[in-house]
């Protein structure tokens, strides 16, 4: 779209003009100067800041006729993330890059490993405990059924013993 077409569209739709301004302002603030400022020179040495800059612009709009009222509207969001990455040193011996250490990134991997080990240990202990409880419940059920069968067996054995005594007494008598 040419500039004149964009200007005509913005004149007809104020929402388009607002969104265009949002894009320009968001893109304008996504610069290294937002984090550090301009390069610094002292004598024959110049230090140039380096940053990681990310810009995001989301927008949408629409127009329509609902019943007797018509209208159009638009909305948008702009975000910029800028983090220091390092700096370039330009001097008589040449140019070199010096990175800025991010201590948080140095902690992420060890903390992730520790978290994975702890989670694995918790799951392992939980599974072992569940198996132990199931095994104990099965043993208790088996013992209970053996006691119930033993009680019936003991009564049967007692009756059998009485019957044998009675037969022996009849033979003797």
C-alpha cells in the first residue's frame, strides 16, 4: 500500500490511524538505546552496547452494521522486551565482544535437573508404597480366609473325632 493510499485509509478510518501509530511507536522503542544508550568513546577506545531486543505488536479491527447503529472499532497491543547481551570494544588492537553473564540462565539447567530428580524420586516412592499396601491387603485377606476356613475345618475335625469315639465305644460295648 502506498503512502497516499495509507493516508486516505487513515482519514476514512481513525482506527487504522491509531493502529499505525501503535506500530511506529512500538518499533521506535525497540532499539539498543532503550537498554543502554548511545555508544561511548574515550580517547581511541569506543564501547558499543549490544542488546537482545524483541518487539511484538498485536492488533485487530472491524466494522459493521448492527441494527440501526453502525460503527467500526479497533484495538491493539504493543510490547518491547530489551535485555543487555554485552558490548563491543573498539580500540587500536581491534574489536572484541564481551558478553554480559546472565546468572539466571546459569541456574536454570541445574534447577531443572534437581526438579526432575526430586519428581522421579517422589513418583518412585509413591509407587513402591502403593505396591506395599496392595501386597499387605492381599496377605491380610488371605490370612482372614485361612482363619475362616480353619474354623470350619476345626469344627469338622471335632465332629469327626466324636464320631470315631462313638464307633469305638459301640465296638467295645
